[in-house]
């Protein structure tokens, strides 16, 4: 896992927290933490899913 992967995950966490603040004007610290974790993990899961669907990372015969 490279630096860009970690940056993407952190960006996902920030976006999730900012999205939460748009919905709830005064979220608790636990709610913000849950959103950050969900954004961090969700970004990684989404990237893995996209790579699996597009076939990246698989060895192609040729």
C-alpha cells in the first residue's frame, strides 16, 4: 500500500465528516469518529471493488 492509498483514505474520512456536518449541525464527537472511520474504510473497500470490476491487479496472459 502506497502513500497515495493512504491519502485517498484520509480524504474519504474528511469528506464523510464534512458530509455529516451538513446533515447534523452539531454532531457529537462519537458520531464524527464513526463517520471518519466509515469514510476511511469505505474508500478502501470502494477502491478494491472498482479494481476488481475493471480487472486491474490481475495477471493477464499474453
